[in-house]
C-alpha cells in the first residue's frame, strides 16, 4: 500500500478551533446528530440522546453557519446540546422544576418560529398550528434554517477541568427583530462585506446591492465636471485642474460593516435551552 505524500493534494486544516465573536448574528442550519450507540437513543424518538448514568435527555445538535452580516464564518460548525430532561438530581435541586428542559423547549420554539417566520406574539389558530411539531417529533427540526445569535461560553471546562471557551447558540432571532430580515433576505445592514469580501451565497440580488453605493459617486462627478470648464481656459493654470480631477474620481464612501447554546451550568439564566445537566 502506498500513500500520496504530495501534501498539496491534502485538505487544509479546519479552523474550527477559532471562536466566532461573541454576539455574532448568523443564519444557521440545524442538524440533530443521532447517537451511534443505539442504547443511547430514546425509545420514543431516536433524535433524543439519553445519558443513562445521569438520567438526562438532550438533542445533540450541530449548527452550520450559512451567512453573517459581514460575510465571515460561512460553513463554520457550532456544536451544542438542547435540554429535553434534566438529571433526577438536578430536578430535585430545583424543587421539582426542570429548568433545563424549560429553557430547551423555549429554544426549540424560537428555532421553529424563526424558521417559519412566526411572530412570537402571534397566538392565532394558524400560528399555533405552525408551531405544533407533534406529528413527526424532533425530526421536524432537521435542516431547518433560522437566524440566531452566537455567543461564547467562557465558563466551559474541558475533560481535565481546565477553562475551554466555546461557541454556543445564545438565542434564536425571530421575525420581530431587525437582524432577522437582514439575514433571511440577505440584505446587509452595515454596508458591503468587510475587506471587499463576497456577499454570502445565500444573499439575494448581489448586483442590486452595489447600486446604492455607486449612485453618490455619479452625483458627485457632475459638479466637478462643471467646475473644470472655466479652470481649463487659462493655459497658465494647469496645476489647478489636477486636484479637481482627483476629487471627482474619489469613490463613494461605504460605511464599515459591523458583525459575531453547550454546558447547562453556564446556560442557566440565559435565553435558550442549550447546555448539559
């Protein structure tokens, strides 16, 4: 057996160790990872992973970033857990209230509302029907695209108990937030992608977005051309024409663009239901 040791043919290392900046708004796709060990799958729904030692249940999820406001971090993966049931010990500590599951189902509701464009305050029969995922269970969440705010869990610890900050989904973003329309429609809210980068592949009408930035430049050229005419008449003053031409060619100003859930103990008190208990 031989190996191809021309490393130019090998894939580049993943940058998954890099953290997405805290507070980054992103369009995401959710994937529930089903446990390879069948004994860890809940008998009522294989999408639910069971921790037999602790008696807790959760969704083992992977979020893929489809786009951000500045066009960065596309295809980056964020791994998390959504609580379905806390450990029996934890429920006892909370005096019978399962706070982890409460946050988890609130987060699931937010993901569905974000994906389906449902206003959280809409309690009409139609909206209530669209929130109901009883038929099919958690499989309804597979591959949903929604808007979320990514945060950094700075209190997370690794297997050796050492600090290991990691990304998590802070909360889903619904149709009542301004960031929702910007990311679901692909329209930027803070100017063109940073450093001249390309707009995300999911953005709509990339060519149309460039038009507003060109218009100010066209309006600015006209006064400069009108002003050049009297200046060019005296032959002995050519030096005065050069600054006028530079000003006319100056590109339109584009304002800089702004843009950036996991462990249960870190998640308590936050909106969303990810974490581990």
